[in-house]
C-alpha cells in the first residue's frame, strides 16, 4: 500500500484523539472498540471501523455526491411506491457479522421482511443490496476489500459505481452459491435487479450531469423502457 507523508488533520479529529494515518486510503485513525466507533461524531465525513480502529476518509467530491444523490432519489421513490423496504445512505453503519468490520456504504437497501435488522445505531446483520461509489482513495476498498467482505457475509447483491473521469463503469454482482458473479445490463445499457421489482436503471443517467432524477423516476414508474 502506498504511504503519504504525515499531514495535519482537522482540529476536531485531533481533539478526539485521532492521528494522521500516513496512508493513501484514509485521512486519520484511532484505536477504538466498535461501540466507541458508533459514538464518534466525524462531522459528516465517512468513517469505518476496520481491524480495531476507526478510519476517517477523505471528504466526498461533488461528482461522488451527485451520483449518490441521484441513485438515492430514484431508489427511495421505487421502494416507497412498492413498500419494498428501506434505502439508507452513508452515515448509517452496518456490521454484517458480529466482530466484523463496521462499514458505512454509500447506499444500502433492506427488504421489508428484513427490517428487524435495522437498529437505531446501526444495521445488525447484512442488507440485501449494497452500493459503493468509487472515489479517488477507495478503489482498493470497493473492488477488493469490500467485495470479499460482502461476498463472505452473504449480501445478495453488490454494485460498484465508478464515475471518475476516464473510467465511468458500473459493475453489478449477484451472489450465487456463495460467490459473486457479474450481472450484466442489457444491450441497451439498462440494468435490472430481481431485488427491486419494477426497477431499472439506464447507465447513461449516471454519467450525464444533466440527468434529472425526478424525470428518471417518473420514467421508471411508468414501466419498461422504450
């Protein structure tokens, strides 16, 4: 793993006992228990609990936040319309297995018949769908570390959306016989998931800055794409 020269961290993190990570994959770290991690206020920054330490990551870019907001809007619209379950965004932690890592995915979907897993502080047990949006510091986490964790935990479906310039790819994985297998969009660039009846996603919506989430949701709810 690449390393960085130690640099100052925000004063509020320093006051909480964090130290510079010296690594390329996170900004600051602190040895904590999982319960302590759940109580830490990182003032909106993504933080996760891995290998006995709370790791605080870089702030989201505008591009990352735009894709996140778009997906959150259309997923919430579809799930509420069909009373399918809950969609939650980063800031709400999950622990797939007791003693395992505490992650804060960009988006998770929990089916209505699994909503007992949703506790006030965090998700106990795995969600039905996890979506991670790749940032400059997260490819190793999203494509390798979390892929393995989520597969091992039995999360039925995992999406990795990479909107970074020059990449713009979306990978969808479905759990079959305990292993993730790629699930491909159709020839028109539309992806469907059996987890969300009636939901479909045009991949070009994710890369087009002018995409209107309200119009996209209306199109989805109207039925199959033309």
